[in-house]
C-alpha cells in the first residue's frame, strides 16, 4: 500500500478531521518558492513556541514564568495573523516585516534554549495542518456568507459552529455542552503550546472577523509535558472566579498531552468545570485528587503506626506520628482522628 502523506496528516490533525479546500490558481515556480520560504519561517516559529513551552515548565519564579507564557501567547497570535493573511490571499506574498523582526528577536533571545518538545512530529507537520485548518474555516465561511472578502452577513453561533466544525469536533471532539459554552464571554479557552495555541488564536481571529458581536473567544496558553506530568498556565486575576474552561490542541494522537493539561487545569481554575475531548473535570477536581493522593500515603503510614504501637515499640510509633503530622502540615491536609486517639493510648 502506498503511503499517503495527506491522509497521515489528517489522522494526526485530530480524531476525525475532514478539511475542506478552496480552489486556487496554480502557482508559478517563483510563487512556490516563496510559499516554501514563508512556511519555513513559520516552522521556525513553532520551534520558538516549543522553546518557550520548555522555559515556562522549567522556570521556578512565578513572575518570570508568567512573562514567558505571555510572550508565547503574543507570538502565537502573531503567527496566527500571518497564517490567516497568507490563506486569505489567492497566492503567497511576503510576510509582514514586523513578524520577521519579532522572529529574529526571538531567535536571538532563545538561541541557547532546547525546544525539548514532547511532540515527536517536526514543525512542518504543525504548519501544514494549521494552513489546511485555516483554509477549511474560510471555505465554510464562503458557504455561509458567500464571500470571505465581503461577507453578506455576520455569522451566528450556529453558523460559526459549522465554520469551526473541524476544530470543535474533528480535532478536539468536544461535547455538545462544551460547544454551547465555547463562544460565551466568560468561558476561557486554553490552547496547548505550540500548535494548539496558534490554532486557538486562528479561531479567535475568525470569530472576531466574521462572527456577530455576541460571540467571543477568551484565550490563554498552556504549557504541558506529558512525560513528566508538568504544566504551566497563563494566569489572570479572574481565574478563580471562572466557571467554564475548555482545553484544546491542534493535533490529538493518543491524547496524553491533553489529559495532562486537563487534570491540572482545575488547580488554576478551582471553581470551573473543565471540558476537553478526553474528558470533563468538575470544580475542585484537582484539589480532590491532591488530597486523596496525600491521604493515601498517610493511610499507609498509619498501618505502620498501628503495627508499631501494637508491638509496644512506642518511641518508634511516636516518631512516625510526628513524621505524619509534619507531612500533613506541609501538604495542607488534615490528619485523621485515628492518629490522635491511638497517640493518646500510647502516652497513657
């Protein structure tokens, strides 16, 4: 069987993507070279975002970490602007010099940083996927509004759900409930660095450009490392009050990165219901799992504590009690009453 790279990319582009394509005039040799050159610059941009992702995960200072994530968000937005601008045109054109300047600055600034991406795919897969996703959205806009240059009306939520079908369902496999909440102004949508954060910004630009004023996409970026189960979230003062968060990516293979982000998101948004194509987490889910993990460990210590006390090895038992009490304080959990009752029996 012959290998079909387009089919392979569609499989990687999400669970069940089926991108539409707009008809375009054939390119000259010079135009093809410019297209490849532009894609090369954007591929380098994906590399920069991967470096920022790794820096954010490694950084211990919360202020510095937030500055890195904000830089990644701004860079994702700039990349989305370039991709949308290029896709709107019938033929490739020179990339905006302001983006090239930003790229050069980022190249110099992060020259010593390892990208260390958890994603095994080279950057060109991400860029090709993002271009195809953007073309799909524009093709659907033409169906609904007749033109991407002079649309005959602003798109409603129902229209926009059709336009974003391959983002919402094809790639991210969101539930109907999540899709209903997606466009609300108080919903926050996280994009996983690197391609996922660019995809969300593309969606945001499409909604702002073609959607009616009732629709909004409130985006933020997420750095996630599925191997080491580490995450970092771009923060906002309103996060604690946020009630709905949707976590998205640009490519979902086995979903490990998405799951890593999903189960950590409620630490940043403790009162929110977290939606993703790999599951839903209820408010307080992270804290509940955190407490359960520590209580499980204390439960094993308690068995040793009981055994030592039953054998009359009271000094060892009391030393273990002090260890457990300090562990509970350090990890902000409550030592169960059984510890204190048995300690009283020992001391008597």
